[in-house]
C-alpha cells in the first residue's frame, strides 16, 4: 500500500507557532465583552467626538465621546488638541451615528484607514479608550470585567526619582523622603542624564566615554546603597544612545541590579537591540512610542527585550494594547505600561493591568508634591497603598473628572471641549 505524504506541515518554526497563537488569541480575547454587549447593541448612537488638551500631561489630550442617550466616555490620546481634532475630522464619518459597542469594528475601520491620510494611532488610541469607558457605562460594568478579568484588584506602580546621584548624602536624603511617602512606592526609575553631561531627551548623544561610564556606575551605586534592597531601581533613558554606549551603560549599572534599563536605543527594532541583549544580564524594557502589534512583534520574535512597555495613549488604546499583551504572553513576556498622562490614562492603566495575566507594573504620576493628577478627580479619587493602585470602582473606567479643574488648566489657546 502506497502512503501519500501528508499535506500537514511537520516542521514548525518559532515564528510559525507565534503567528498561529496570535491568530487564535485574536478570535477569543474579547469574547467576554461580546457576550455582555450583545443584548444592548444598536440601542445607542455616537453623536459627537471631541478633543481637548490640558496642561502637564506630557502633550497628550483628552477625548470625549457623546451619545444620543446622554452618556459620555472619556479617553486620552497621545496627541496635541489641534492634532487630534484634525485627525478626528478625517474619520468622524466612521463613528458618528454608529453603535459605540461595536468596538472591534471601529478599531479595525480606524486603524486600516489609509486615504487620504494613514491612520494616526495616537488619536485612535484615545478614541478607543473612550469607547471602552462608554461601553462600561452602557453595560454597567467596569472595563476590567469587560476585558475578561480581573486577575487582580490592584496593580503595582513605579514612580520617578531625582537627586544628586554623585553625592551619597543627597541619595540618602532622597531615599528617606520616598520611604516616608504615604503611597508606599517600592519601585522608581531615574535617568542617567546628569551623570553623562545632561543629554536632552529626544536627541542622539555622542558616543559615551570611559569617564562617563564611571560616573554612571558610581552614581547608581550610591543610589543602591542609599535605598538598600527593599526598593527597585530602573534606569530611565530616552532612546538617545548608540549601540556601544547602550552596552556600556548596561555594564555600568549591572552591579546595582537594576529593575530594568529603559529605552537606551532608538525606538524601532534594530539588530542593536539583540546585540545589547546578548551583552548584559540587565533586563531591557522598551515600547512607549511603538504602535500596535506590528511595532512590538520584532522585539518579541527576536527575544530582544525582557519587558514590553506600551502606552495605551500611543500603542492602540485598550483594544490594540490587549492584542500586544496577548502576543507577548505567547513568549511569557511581561507587560509594563508607560504613563505620564492624566487621571484618565491612570485609570485606564489600572483596568487594563487588572485584566491581563502577564502584567508587570505601570508607570505613575501619582504622589507628586502638587498632587496634580489626583486633583483631576471630582470624586472617586485614586487610592494607592504600598505602591499598589486599587482598580477604580464603578462602571467604565470609574473616572469622574472635575470640570472646573479642567477649565482652569487648559493649554493656552485651547477651547473647552470642542472639535
């Protein structure tokens, strides 16, 4: 009897498995939401989409989606107010008059828009977050439950630090201050800029030299000695170094056992990332300006980083970042969240972090001396204890913004809730 070769593939590459897994995940990750939304679809319509920028949220802007039933959802876009309003104008026909609950359809339509302009993912991110907030209000459920969670009822945060790292006394004073904070943060990130000559974020640095590496090593050693082993320390770069300098930076900070080395190389994937990964045991983290799965895929496929670090306001909102997290889960890669935005983004991070199994930490602007982010809440303020942010209660994101605060903190020349 002659046996014919089976048409089924017998040799699978790692990328084949990842591709298959991603396809299976995409069909199931939002199944809980679909089931809850089915009974309420086509009962409510989107009537207006607005964008408004306030100060001190890193150039982001707030998004508001209104409906014919008087409900509104809030999001945050990684774009200025004028930029977001211009982009909204190009795609409002995809949303106005439509059912807000068909979030996957809206995400697909918006992200595949190519004419006359390619899709602007940061603006779409803010719209997507607002749609999830709105869906939670329509369905009377928190967003974390709509996403299939929660895995946890509070998420771990990391904060920011600053001191004269070459002065052991300054390091000890900073360590004492942060240990006395009521929020109880146990993880901070600090940049090496002052140690290498004050390189500005967003600029390429000249190749670092031996003296600069020595200062980096000494500064972070002082900081580690001051905080002891009870506080985690991350090294905060801004994509400014070349590959030899990034490798030197990793080796300089390696003895103080950093939580991670963030963004030492340029934003997109390159073989420099794999060279850096092979050269040091320091955990690598990147992703705050990457978009959709396509931006993270080469890092994950090539095992070039230890943590991915999307920003919900840039990476694709909740829908797009859920797909990133699910793809990362195929290689057991933890997901951290970047966040230097408003209370809206903070609460979106809390719900998202609660809803995925492979969550690590979220960046946070909470606990700063002026409590700017906390003052955005009219009610239901953020609760942080022992470095953990409780997932806000209530439907949607649970955010209740103080409109007077927003009016008083508009960016100069910015209209109050306008196209």
